[in-house]
C-alpha cells in the first residue's frame, strides 16, 4: 500500500509540475525603427513632459461643455454597442473559466436502480444461480466517479493561456468601443452646434438681405434704383432663405444620431440649440512609443498575438502522450436495505495512457495552421501600429493647418464685413450701383459661414486626434488582477483605464500577463536567469551597500539607483515592479527576485514609471501597493 500511495503521489507531482511545450510568448517588434517623435505639428510642440500628457479620465471634459458631459454620460449608460462589447467580454471570461476547469479533476456522483431478468438460455451462470435457470434480481448502486487528465505537456495550460489572452483582447475591445462611441458623441455634438451657429448666421443674413430689399424697393419708388437692382436684392434674399431647410435637415440627422448613441428613441430625444463657442484645445501627442500603450486597438491586437502564440503550444502538445487517471467508489447491492452496509462498498482505480501514432498528417496540419495564425496576428498587429501612427500624424497635421486656416478665414471675414459696410454706404449716397453691394453682402455672408465651418472642423480634428491617441485609456487595464468582478453597466460607467471591477473576483481568472508570472520556480517562462555575479546586474545602491532613499511625500523622487519595489498581490503570488527599473516585473520566490522585460507594467491608474508619476502619492494603502526591498 505504501508503494501504491507513493506512485499516486508521484503522478500528482508530475501533473502539477509538468513542462509546457511550444514557444513562450515574446511580443515582437512593432516597427523598426521606432520613431522618436511625431513629425506632424512639430512646430507646435516641444517633447512632451509628463504633465503635458493627455489626461487620463473623461477626455471630453477638456472642452468644458456641460451639455457634452451630459450626453457622454448618457452614452456610457445606454449605448447598446457598449453593452454588446461588455457581453462579449463576459463570454471571453467565461470561456477562460471553462479552459481553467480542465486543469482540475472531475468528480461525479449518481444513483441507479434496476430490475433484471436473466434468460434460461444464457451461456454463463449468474452468481449463485446455475446456467439454464431463469433468474430475476434487483440492482441498486450509488457510485462516486473521479477522472483527471494530467496536463503533463501543457496542453490545458496553453489552452488556458490563449483563453486568458482572448479575454484580455476583449477588455481592450471594450475600451476601443467606448472610445469610438464617446468620440462619435463629441463629433456629432460639435457638428450639431456648428449647424446651430450656422442657422443663427442664416437667420441674421436673411434679415440683412430683407432690409436691403426694403431699401432697394424704397429707392425704386423714388426713382433712384432700377428693376435690375430690385431683382438682385430679391435673388440674394431668396437664396439665403433656401439655405435654412437643408440646415435644419442636417441638424435633425445629427440629433437623431446622438439619440442612437445615447440609447434613446429618436422621437423622445431633443438637443436644445446652443453655440459652439469653445476653442478647440491643442492636444499634445506625447511620444510614439507611448502610443502603443494608449491605443486600445493596439493592445487588443497584441493580446490576439499572445492567444495565437498559445495556440501553437496547444497544437504541438497533441504530439505527446496523454495520461488519464480514474477512480470509482460507492455502494452496490441487490437489496436496498443493505445498500449502505459495509459489505456493499466497492471501489476501483486505474490509469490509462494514449499516444497518437498515425492520423494522416492531422497534427502536422494543425501545427502549420497555428503558426499561420501567429504570422497573421503579428502582421495585423504591425499593421494596426502603422495605422495608429498614420492616424496621429494625419490629425496632428490637421490640427496645425486647420488652425492656420481658421485664423486666415477670420481675417478674411472681418475684411469682407468692412467691404460690405463701405459698399452699402456708397450705394446709399448714390455713388455705385447695387451690384457691388450684393457682391459684398454675399462675400461677407459666405466668409462668416466658412469661419463657422472651420471652427467645427477644428473641433472635429481635436476629437479625432484624441481618439487616435487612445483617449484617456491605458493598456495597464489588461494587467491588473486585484479588483472584484463588476457587472456590465459598471464596466461602461467607469472612466479610462481598467473599469472598476474588471479585475479578478471570486470565481474568476487573473488576467493573462506576457511571459506569465513564474510558474513554480520564481522565474518567468522564456526568461533567462539573472546573472547575479556579473557587475552591473544589481543597482548601484545594492552593490555599494548604501541604503536607498525614498521620499514618502512624493513617490516620484525615488532615486534611479533605489532598490525598492512596489508589490501587488494576485492571489497567492506577488508581482513586483521595480521602481529603479520601471519596465521590469519580478516574481518573489524563495528569497530571490528574477526579472524579465515586459511590455506592460503598472496598475489601472498609471504606469509604474518614475518619469510618469501623477501629482500626489500613488503608492498609498488604498492602491493595494506596498514598498519592499529586494536585497
């Protein structure tokens, strides 16, 4: 019995510490070379300092419009595209839970009762009854079954890794939909406000043309104007009046679009008229490398790469043998009264192994398909990055050139109004015909309309640039595991970064992390062990024995040589982010701290980077982080 128990213990140990076949995930280079700065609008910007970066939060608040804030809040609550994206996220998380369940034994229970009659012509005897004699008996059983497929070569773990990565991509997709919806609301709102301004101008222009027509009619009666002057004045008036219906139609369409975006029936939605008197803010672009962490579509593409990489390991694991353990225990009796007696107890256990020998090239084809999916995911990721750079450049150029256009149009409009005033004065004194007056009035009218449209284009360009920069979203929302699970409305109401409750809750999974957190040995998968004997492998403060200094009033003043780390707990493990080496994550295990470069570090609010601290202390007890030394 001792040897048997040792064998089972050995099998359990192998199951828990088995290797994982397939390549470990390493994010490929997005583009080579990585641009150091954006060229569009270069004359407007110095290199962005941390305080110049786009605010993380409700980005539309930079416009200072209370009505826009109200519409954005309605959209975050009622937009059906957002609810659909949140539902897809829940599906992905559930799929990850399903994948995780494959790592555990399956236990089942049952109960059965039957009555059986054996034939006289049966070939074999039944226990206690000779052959050639009919026999009727009852059979009662209460079995408990256990089965466990040991994940010796990481097939189930690769499947779980891919499911977690897909769930992470859905987190980013939800943020992308949120960004798209809020940007559409802002763009449609400013378009509607521009049409309100244009309508005000049209009404004022109609009144001006009507007064001019009255003046020409009075002069015609006095014999001072001709019929041609009268026809020209009436043409100008009717042309201005004809512009009112198209303006109202276009404005109604934008209002109905806002109704759909806010999740309200169009007949019940109304947007009161207002003015677009807000100057478009200048939006600092930051650095191109930061764009990879601000764009949710880039983060979603990166997570899909991680899922495709896990798919390679899942396919390759099919080459290796599988081992399944099984056990049954329970009771069985022909008499229900003795079903639970000691003599009715039964048990059985065993193991079964299987190895694919010949499947007609199925596994080879599956591996080729998985590698093809990886290549496709990498290409799509790089295309997404290049598209992101192009969109930012386009909108930076638009921000600069539209600003220049607006200034020149405003100057042209002022000159046109002066020309109109002078022409009317000269006409009233009989110095010119009415044609120069009509020409000057029409020119001033069109220049004022052009100024309104240019202001609307600047607002739209600012919104488009904010969207191209990722809004207030940050990809650290894919890396936090501490928050409880939230319902879909909570996911939608939260601002950028991780929505509240988008972390690990009871019965849910931690989010996937690139390269994983050390599996069993304190060393992340795919990472080389740190060489502690090599000079330079430890911070200067550790080599010299000096105690690193830390200003508790301002976490941003951690010295570069500091050996403190910010630790955040995920379940039984502890992930550590070095403040002196901000793009590294380590796993504390057995007194050692192993590092491997990661693409994403931090918590939902900010990246743990000494150069990117927000104002005020971040590492408070409320943030779930503590400071520890790693020496």
